[in-house]
C-alpha cells in the first residue's frame, strides 16, 4: 500500500515541507466501493525532488492558496438599487490598501425562491437584448424599439466593502413592457486574495 | 524556517501596542489578524487570568471615541503596553501554512489549512474537459447537500460576448459563461430574451446555449460552501455557540463554546459509521464541536479521497502560485494573484511550477487597463522542468495592468 500522508519533509532530498496528501492512482482499481482506485504514493518525486503524484492537498512552495470563508451575507435588492456589504476584510487582515479579497456572488429571481430559500441561482452578469423595427410608411407603422436589460453587478469599493447593484431594468424605457426584477443575492468572501481580477468566481 | 504545520493547541503570541485609557480589557497588539472572536485570552500562556474567569475575545476592532482597538475582552483584564499576551482557539486542531510562512502565527490569509474556520474549499464533486451544453448531474448517487453549493467554473468561452437571440438585432453580455446552479445540477445557460416579447415577469437567463457561445473545455469544482439565498446562515457557516457552561469555567457568558473530548484530527485509518466510512485511510479533520469518528460528512473540514467515484470527498480546491521563482529565490509568500503593473519601457513576469505528472492546460492573456490588449506589449513564455515562465514587456507610455485576463488555467491541484 502506498504512503498517503506526509507531515514534515517529503523525503530527505526534498525541500517540500508541511502537509502533503496524495490523490488517487487510477491505474489500479475501478473506482467502485468493491474496488476503489488506489492511493498515489505521496513519496513519489520528480527530477527536482518535488512530489509529482496527484495530490488531494499539497502545501509545497508552488501552492498559492485555498478557500477559507471569511464572511457570508445574503439579502434582496429591488431593481435599480444597490447595497454595500461591509465585511472588514482589510481591517481584520494584514494587507496593502490595494489588496482585495476573493469573493463569490450568486443571485436568484423571486420566482426561484421557495420557502425562503433559493432553488436556483446564477452568476453576476450584464445583458442587453435589442430589437429596432424601422418605420414603414406604407403600413403607417412607427419606429419601435424593444429592449431586455438584466444585470447584477458586484465590485469591491475598497478592501472592506463590496457593492452589489441590481441592474434588472426590464424594458429600460423601450416599447415593450417589463418592470424589471427584484433579486435575492448570496455572498461569500474568502480569506484568500482576489486572483480573479475583481470578478466573482 | 518557520513551522509549516502544527497540530494541537492553536495558540498565538502578541505584544500589546496600545491600551484604552479608561477601560481595561480593550487594547491593540501585534499580529492581531491572527485573533479570532471567541479566542481565549491568557497573560502567561498557560491559563486564564484571575480566579474562575473564562476570558475571551468578545469583539474585534471595537471603536471608542473614534479610536479603533484590535480586541475587547469579556472581562476587564488590565494589560500594559509591551506586555506579552496570548490568544488560544477554543479547541485543538491543525494549521498548515504556505511556504515561507510560520503556521504558528495563525494568520488565516497565509494558511492553506486552518481548522478554526467552519467552511473551506472541500470538493464535493468535480469535472473537466467538458464540451457539452447539457446539464451536469454532479450529485450522482452521493448524498444530497443541504444547500446550493458554490460551484467554481472555468471554460474557454467566458467573458464578454455578442450574439443574436431570436429576432433580436443584437445581444450582448459581460459574462457568457452562465450556469443555473441547483443542489444537484450544473446546467449551462445563457442570457437570451426576445426583446419584443420580453414582457411581464419574463426572465433572460434560460437553460442551454443555443445562441450564446457553446460550452468549451469546461472544468468545475463543487465546493462544500453554501452560496445561494436562504442558505447564508449562522447554522451553515459559523462554529457552534451555546450558553451552556459545558467545558468552560464557572463565570461563562453566552455565545462561547468549548466542548472537550472530541477527536478533531485523525491521520491514518478512519471508521465513522455516520459518514459511512470503514477503515478509510488519509487525513481527516472535523469541524469544531464534532468528533471525526462520529460526525456527518458535511461536518468534515478536511478529508482524503476514498478512491470511490461516487463518494463525495474529493480533496481540496487549491491554486498554484504565480510567483514560484520569487518564493524559491527570495522567500516570498506564494500567491495565486496574477496582477502586475508594468510601467512604460519595463517588463513583468509570472512563474508557475507544475511538479505533477499530469500535463497542465495553460493559456495566457493580458490586458491594458486603459485600452484593452495593446499591440505595444510583447509576450514571451518558456517551460523548463515544470517551471512555466511568462514575461510581458511594453515600450508604450501607458501603464499595463495584468489583471484577470492574465489567466493560467492551471489551478487544480485536487485533480482526481
């Protein structure tokens, strides 16, 4: 049976220190309860004496971060309104002024909410669908403009505060008839620095 | 070299830097980011101060008369500037740091595993290399989660897109990589509404990708982290609190909790009939207030893959560092953040080391903060013994920001 867990140094010739746990060796076994895949050997190293087996967890020097939840929040927003969520990540973590935390936002339509919880949710986005029908003099038809405008924007104001904006504008004043949507949002902020350029993951 | 891993007591050491002029028990100290609310306090590192006092942090960053202090204690314990003080998490556990970081400092931002935190990036299900617009039933035969989980996705066709829906003249979205998330499924979706029929309560997000770009090379990880309205509750996210005096001193106040006698960390062979495990091997950690040998699967903070496809413990979501060279050469802290500013006539670089025997899928892009992709920017890359180096340079008078477009799709460590 292969070694699965190392706490300390992987091998005497290796600089890897910390906690390493190997993943699976799918060349052996079938992934069933009766015949699980084998464990990869956590002591296996490459030419640089770095662990080269697939890992479930690796604290080697090539690993940049994980996902620890720092803050969570939820709420609802009427159309064309926004809210600031203060999570104090910058205040509670030693960080530079320009640093921002990684975060995830999901939102739902009102019709997705059942018994107070979401049954479906979506990622932030802005969307505009447009149609313009030109005037037809023979038919006496005027020019008509139709729009479908939906959007949920989220961005950090600073390293302590994130802004959520409901841009579900519906027809946006065009000739169709849609009053927009209220959204129900959920937010997770992580201890990890934002590696996604300010976009929600 | 600092300690990379510690097991047992999660105590941190600090020096008092400022005290409230009138109220005892309110002060600032060094390394305050390591202190969590409800951590216990000690002035000698071994016991609570006073007689029968159970002293802990009731507030972080309290503000008095315009001055913010790092901590407020539940008792008026007097400390002086330059005193050494100690904070200890209520239960023993495990902490693992990034390279070049001392785990005993307790700074979660620089830790890869901190058992004080209730929710972490444990993988419930995952997939990669998907080129289908069909729904993905990630639950399979696993037990259903009690919430809609956070699903982290990546695919080739992400970001801005223009297309045409039905009779529309044009459709535009800032994020083409849309999905419908439920407790059990991940369904590719698109924003697509016929504008002249968009009335009443019609919704733009619909299942499928009939108009927006197709799913291409999709990878996803389903994490044991609730992320949907209605599920963002203390019961789902916080460590347990109680007004019971169980495990504490005699002078207890509400909302503190210390339950003794639980096994939190197990390395080796685990049997947990509640979770359905018998003699599985690896490293396992339970959340505070629970025992790793009897807790539910959702109470696992950390687990190892059992090798059974239908099982729901698939390892950890981790990201590779993009500053590997400086981590090795100058003891930098590993970071996955690929944001670099390049002034005119200068260059910037990132480096990623992939030691694993699986070949990565690597792609790169960059953007200029002011004018999008810039022809004055030159880009070069090289690969040597698993080390990927990328260099950008510019001779323009503008400043180049390498931000989210600068992606290396090489983030998965828990590959199987």
